[in-house]
């Protein structure tokens, strides 16, 4: 299940940051991805909201600056949803 | 059905765009500008995606956020030429204080606020029209979406929405007086979908993005449709089938008394579809039938069935036979003297549609839904009939084709072409082009391909500009005993290097063959000669379609000089 999620997040990232999927990994972040700027960051967040049917809090949006943080966040939200 | 109803996330849109990049190199390019008081750059990939669905490649340009006037003044915005500039303001940002102050403002204060908004837009339009020839499309004001009023306030105090209505009314009045400036009813569109679905308060507070993902998709689609409507060839004719299209069932099998066209649920749906088609006719779209049926059966239906909205007279061409539909459409194009690329085909049978698409690729085919419940939406979503201007000529088109039919009959009857012309009782009227006739003249310039000597597709504003700077523009009206053609020709000469240059000369192909175009040219020469004895240069820019006009000037004593002609 986690792998499914990871795959989906990576795919979305490759499209919004215009980067080859092979170069996307858990360490990809705003610091090392060239086209990860404020506009593409928001496009990323909005796409994740659509894909996983989430509402990401504005306060958290600024913090989610790496794929690892994002995947952990989504997993946390999903766990909350189930309980 | 065109897949323009799916709501895409930014990632999905970017992905689709990437897949279509190669194909898009073949598309026509449209450059647009978008002036907004919100973050419009999130619309950009959506606009591109919507454009791809119409086979156009739309490039959008935005000024820096909240820097509209600054960017326009500095003119760098005009460096890259744009065919269309969109203006969209949301009152929630523009008149933000109104949302919580409006009960404490006097009527005069409210009027002032409205005045300042209109003045600002006027100034922006002015700047654009002074520095470019771009067409302007204004998305009018939707209702406030950040609304703090509760029911009790709204029921006893003046509505906040009355400010919006007044603003939109003022804007209508302002735009009516301008050329090349249009309004799209954004407000009604959003009402139809609901503000709650269209806007997103969180995104708005986060980054001045007022729209939800749904709103982004829909707004971009509107912008793409408007761009397409203003830059693509107008469709002049809708060809429809009969069975399971205008009524339910196959006439040949059920007989005229048993087709579904009554007050049952299904019957009413077909009646509604007929009303939709009739409304197209009122806008100037010609109607034609291509149906595999016995004509006697069809005539009986149209004679007996009281539930029909349409009558046979509403159609300008009837191809009711057992020929294939491509042959029929070709005949329709010939009968109506229009190009195949002006025709839209609607048929519920996918095999017929595939056949026509294969045989006549220039014809626009609507991918109709399986169920007749969706036919009206199919026509509306197809964008083929999107139009901002409906000219007087458009409204009279059906009548004009009827009169043409009578002329053809008279020609057949008369002994010779000369006799025919003599009996026509032709009368013409030549006038200087003015603000009432400019739209029709500009329409002729845009649409005429065969008798179009220069192929300079000048816009209304450009033509008026030429006239203001000393040019001469004449339009000619034609009528005969069968009816009025309206304005059929336009010619314009401008001063260049101490010569007169005939930079525009177009003539409707419906009116050719009577030497009326000769009358127009003679009048122009007369006018120019009454002013001075300068050389008159007849410009001819050859295209594939204007072959008949290549040697036109030679008949008037012009001498060939290079690719043009000089008197």
C-alpha cells in the first residue's frame, strides 16, 4: 500500500516539476529539484489534494518541502481518517 | 462527446500537455494576454490544454501580479503581439471593503466606487487600444464569493449583488460604444455552476487564487473557447439527420403517425432539440437536412405532425435520398455556395459520422452522445457556433439564400444571361464606410477568400484608423427585385509614398457576376482622381483561393508592375 502511494506521489512530482521519473526519489526536495518553486509547489499540493482526496492545511503547505515529508504527512492523514 | 467535461488536477494537465507537444506544432498559434487582479498564472497550463482540444496552441502572457497598469504603461507587454487580451477582475479583491462595509456606505459612496471601477477598466481598454490591435474580451463580474451576509441581512437590506448588477450594466453600456471589445457573461456561467463549486476560500487566502480546481478548469475552458471563437472560421451551416435526431424512431419503419414526437418524456426531448436548432437559425446559421428517407414520407410528417417546431421551409437545402451523406454534403455546399469547412454535421449514427470524416475531412463533425437527452449539450459544447458578433447580415442569411434560390430559377427561365441581368432591376448604393457599416465591412475582410485581392485581414479598429489618417474606404450595397443583399463589397485606399495604394478590396462571392465590383472600383478611382493625380497602385497578394482576382486590374487600364498593378 505504501509503495502504491509512493509511486503515485512520484508520478505527480515528475509532472509538476517537469523532471524524469527516474530522477525522483525520497530525497527530492525544494533544495535539489530545479523547477520546484512557489508556483509548482502549489500545483503539487493541489494535485495531491485531488489525487488523494485530501484537504491540506495552509499552515502545513509551507512545511511540505520534500517528498519524504509529503509521503509521511499523507500517511499520517490517512491513518487519522481511518481511526 | 468532446472530453472537455473532465476536471483535471495541475499534474494531470501538465502531463496531458506534454503528451500533446509534438502534435501541437501543427496547430494554429494564438497569442493572448490576461489581465486580472488575482493570480492568473495557475490558469496557464489549463488554457493550453483547453486550446489543444480545439486544435489551437494558445500562448498566454500575464503581467506581474497586481502590476497591470505598470506593465501596460511600460509597453513591454505589447512587445509580443497578442490577438486577444482578456480582462477579468473579481470584486472580492477589488472592492474588498464593500463586503463588510456595504451596509454603512451611503448610496452616493457606493455610486462612487462603481464609477471608479468602470473608469479603471476604461483606462485599461484605452491603453490597450492605443498600443495594439488586440481584440479585448472582458469577463464580467461574478457575485462576491467571500460573502459574510447571512439570510437576515439580505432579506431586509439592499443586496450586495445589486452593486454587481449595476457594475455589469455600466460595463455593458461602456462596451457597446467601443469596437473590437466584447463581454463574456462570466457571472451567469458561475451562477449556473454555483459559486461554492467555482471558488475556493482557502486557495484565495493562500495565494490570491480565487478558484477551486473545478473553477480553474472551467475558467480556462472559457478563455480557450473565447479565443477560438474570435480567431477561427465561422461555421455557416448545420446539416442534420432526421431519424432519431429530430424525432425518435425510424420514419421508414414506423410510419409518419408513430414517430416519437409528442408530449411523452422522450418526445419532449426531441421537441426541445428542434427548438435549439431553430435558435441557431435565428442567429444566422443555415440549416440543411441529409437523411436516408423517402421524401414523400418526410413531407407527410412535416405536413401532419403538429408537434414539429421546425418546418421544411426552415431548411435551406434538403438532401432526402438514398445517396451517401458525403455526396449529400457536397451538394449542400454547392447549393449554398459555401465551403465544406463552413459546414457542421450532426448525425447520431457513428458509422455515418466516420464516413463523412473520412471522405470530407474539412467538414466539422459533432461527436453526438448516444442518448438524445444530450444532443442539445452536444451542440453547445461543440464550440463550432461560438460567436461574439451577430451582424444584421447573419440574421438575414436564411432569407438571403431563399432569394438566391429564386434568382437561380429566374436565370434558368430567361433566354440569356444578359436578359436575366436586365430583368433583375439591380440597384446599388456606395457610401463612405462609417461606424455603422464597419462591422459588416470588417466581417467581409475577414471571411472573403475568393474575391479578396490583398488578403490583408485588417480588423475594424485598423480600418477606422486608416480612414482617420486620410484613407478612403467605400462600401457598396446591392439589391435587386428579389431582395436585398446588404453590403457586398468593400474597398480601401491609403496614402503611401505619395501614391494611393488600394490596400483592401473584397467582394462577396454571392454578388459576383454582375460587374458590381467594377462599379465599386470605378467609384473609388473617381474619388481619388477628384483629389489629386497621384499614381494608384492596385495591390494583389496571390493566394490559392483568390485566383479569379489575379488579373482584375488589367480590365481597368492598370499596367502590371512587378506583382502589383499601377494606374
